[in-house]
C-alpha cells in the first residue's frame, strides 16, 4: 500500500531469542535489504554482523541460521522496537506511523534480560517512547552507535569498542 509520499507499510520480523537471553539488541525496523532477504541486518555494508563476529563469533561469513544459533547460545536476543511503520526506503528518518512490538509479552517471556542495547538514535528514541516502561527495572538500557551504513562518521574499530563495552558492561 503506497501513499502520496510513496511510503510503504513495513512489517518487522519475529525476535531471535531463547528463554535464557540476558542481552537484548534492538534496532528500529529492518531496512529494504533485510526485508527482501528475510534476515536481520542483511545489507552488505551494515556493521552489525561484523561486530557480532568480534563479540560472539557470529560473523557474516556464516549461514544466517548458524549466526542466529550462536547469538541465542550466547544469551543474545535481537529484535526491533517497531512491529509496523510507514517508510519510504530504509532510512530511519523516513519512519512514520509507528506501531511498537509487544514488549510486555516479550519481557515476560524473557525474564533474564539485564542489558538492552539500542542500535542507533531512532531505536533509542522509539524504545523510550513505547517500550522502556515494560523493561525489567534492573535492565541497563544503553544506546550504541548505529551499525547502519548511513552512519559512517565513526570508524568500525570505534563502533566495536563501544558495542563491546556496552554488551559486557566495560568502561569505554
């Protein structure tokens, strides 16, 4: 369905999560390449999977199901703040008519979540608006630099350093 501004209704994915997850990584909404591939962070220049390689061994050279399994075995869940939105293209700046995911149910099913990494400014803003009130009170919520290729002003090494610090509770 397209409007006058060519914004399409976009629907996100189910979470990658095991019941024993302790770390939740949240984006805003999958981009066009991810939606077409049916995989989180599928754009070839997105730094997410290279960072996951550095942190957990779940690199982009591995098949997607194997990457998912490695993250779940490592206690990592991946999801997006939004379930639906209207958006033209892939940029977060183009997101309109946001509908959040059901975080009350998610956190009830994931009682061990104690750290929430918010991948980029839009994820952090939307999480604060729609979902933070459902998060476990003891869970640290940490905004991390976007892995999007649109955010290229920070080096990959610096992004890895900040993600590692946030994921493992280290000083950066």
